[in-house]
C-alpha cells in the first residue's frame, strides 16, 4: 500500500493594508470628482472648464489624501515605538506586575495559573520575546512595516487619480456638458458598483450589498452637487 502525504496549505488574505489604502483612495476618487463635475455641469456648459476644474481637484485631492495616508502611517509607527519603549521600561522596573499580566493573557485563553506559570517564567528570561508578546497580546499592536508610510501615501494617491479620471473622461471626449454629465453618471455608477462589489469580496462583506451602498453614496453626492449648482446658477 502506498501512502501519499497530503500537504495542507493555508491561504489567508494578508494584504489588508494595501486593500484598505486602495479602498480609501478609489472610493473618494470616484465620488468627489464625480460630484464636482456634476455640480459644474449644472452651472456651466463649457466642458473645457469642467475638465480643468476636475483635473485641478484630482491633483489637489490625491496630494491631500496621500499626505493623510503618510501621516496616519507615521503616527502608527511612532505610537508602536513609544509603547514598545514603555514595555521595556516596565519589564525592568516592575517585572512581577508584567508577569501577572502575561499570566492573565494565558488565563483568558483557558490556561490555569499552574499551567501558564512555567511559560511565563521561560518568557521572562527573554526580554525581546517578552516585549513582543506584550505588544501583540496585551496591547494588540503589530509591528508596522518601515516602508508603510511611503507605500500608503503612494497607493492612496494613485488610487485617487485612477478613480478620479473615470468620471472626468466623458467630459474630455465630449464637447457638450449635458451629454458629458449623462455619460459620466453612467460610467461612474457602473464603476462604483464594480468597485463596491470587489471591495465587498475582499473585505468579507456581502458583495452585492457593498456594491449597492457604494452606488447610492456616489449617486446621492453627485445629485446634491448638481442640484446646488443649478440652484445657485
């Protein structure tokens, strides 16, 4: 009899930060320029001005969003380093209190004090591993990627530009603002639906519900902008 070894491979989605950045950039990139172009269409008939205004908004929006992503990632990294330094000080100054905290973590997973005691003692002899354990299981913090800030900024900015060019493209091709608005609405709502569906699949939410929510939010934003521009004009 021949026995075959079956290799078990776990497949988990590990690019949550990247997907989050794409979602942030793309959702705003599709919605804000779409609403701006719709609003301008309600006030002026010249597509050239709409395109110029849309491109200016995409440039400013991508920079602002990218900078926001950079600062957020830098803030996470600085917070992690501050907490890590504090944990090192605590295991030196109050080691017994820190051991008790490790014990409580194990007990939350169902281990008794007697079962966890040898593990706690072994861990306390390895300061770096001890601190790593406390950072992850007491504070719930994972060490951030050192390149995370730059990567996040670039991903959000690029996603914003990619999303923003979709509602603006009909105005670039067509010379009539009304036709541009209709085509932009159709193209953008389809793009919002596809984007919402894909986002739902990646994030574990119901894909069709995510698509519907994304389309409704984008459509309402554009409708409000168009109505206000018409009212003012």
